[in-house]
């Protein structure tokens, strides 16, 4: 039933019938501008955008734009900066400034490394079984003594390095 209702809306309107998010009369992807900062895209590789940063000017900014048309020697440094800020969002120094995002990334990396270490420790303590008896030092010593007592591999193996009269390793 829902599908039939949705399909009838599409057929009736000739399109999907979705209203725009930004304005009730247009769609979200229309060519209309959202004041005051729209269609502005500046970055280091493309520093001169097609449109100014600020398009809707107040009375003070309009007066400053009129003053801009005259001699620039009459403009103060603050007015020149204000004119620059109307045209561009950031200076090259601001665009090239390093961010502190690396701190967040490294914090995340260290957090997950620490979490992994805790998980491995927990598995070793609570999940993995105890060491088998055959890996203890006493068992290894008994096994070595058994091999020597049986005189296993007397030509080139362990028994060839053992002095049976002195009960010590040959030098």
C-alpha cells in the first residue's frame, strides 16, 4: 500500500515531489543563493573564487565599497582589511596554517593500541590455558637427562657432547 501511494505521488507531480530543505519554494539543489555566503569556494590551489565571499552587504559595507572606487591612499589599513574580508574568506597565511588534527588522530591511535594491549593481557590471564607441564624447566631437565641416559645419538648429537665419567659437558 505504501508503494502504491508513493508511486501515485511520483506520477502526479512528474518528479519525486521532494521539497527543498533550504526554502519552501525551491529544491535543495536549485541555483538560488542562500544569503550571505553561497557558491564561494576558495582553497590554496584555487585562491581566486568566481564570486565574492560576502554578497549581501549592510549599509556600512556598501559605503565602504563606494569608498573603494576612489583613491586607495585615502583608505585606512582597517578599511583595506575589511574590504579584503568582504572579497575573500581567508588569507594565504590562514589557508596554509597547520591544524591540530594530528593530535586527535594520534590520540585515537594510542587509545586503540592501549585497548588492544589490555585485551591481549586479559586473554592471557583469563582465556588462554595454563602452560603445559612439558614447558616447565624441571620437565626439560628431566627430558635432557633421559636422552643422555639412553645415550641417544652418541656420534653427533647431545650424547657426543656429554662426558659420562665426569657427569659434565665436554669442553
